[in-house]
C-alpha cells in the first residue's frame, strides 16, 4: 500500500495538518460514499501516525526524566 508507506514517512506536523484537511472535507460533505470511505480510512491512518509520534515523544521525555532523576555517578571515593 503506497498510501500507508507515504503516511509512515510524514512528520507529526505534516500528518496533523493533513488530518485537519481530511476532517474538513468529511465535514463539508458533497463527496460520494466511496470517496468518504477513502477519506475516513486515510484519516484513520493519519491519526495513527500522529499517535505514534506522540507515544515516541512521551517515551523520550520519560527516558530523559528518569535519567535526570538518577543520582550522579560517584568517582569511587567511599
């Protein structure tokens, strides 16, 4: 699926912006059922991509916070 691999390469901002456009198109209506389904599926894939980015960002923040909370290594003088 070319569309899925294309979505997988989008940045968070790109995926979010395109998702906003897809939602706008769906809200406006005026497209066929087939087009609506295609837009819905693309929107789902874009939302999943955004979620992947957010989960990754949270993991990085958690890792940074946990490493900052670790006591500094001592120089061996006890």
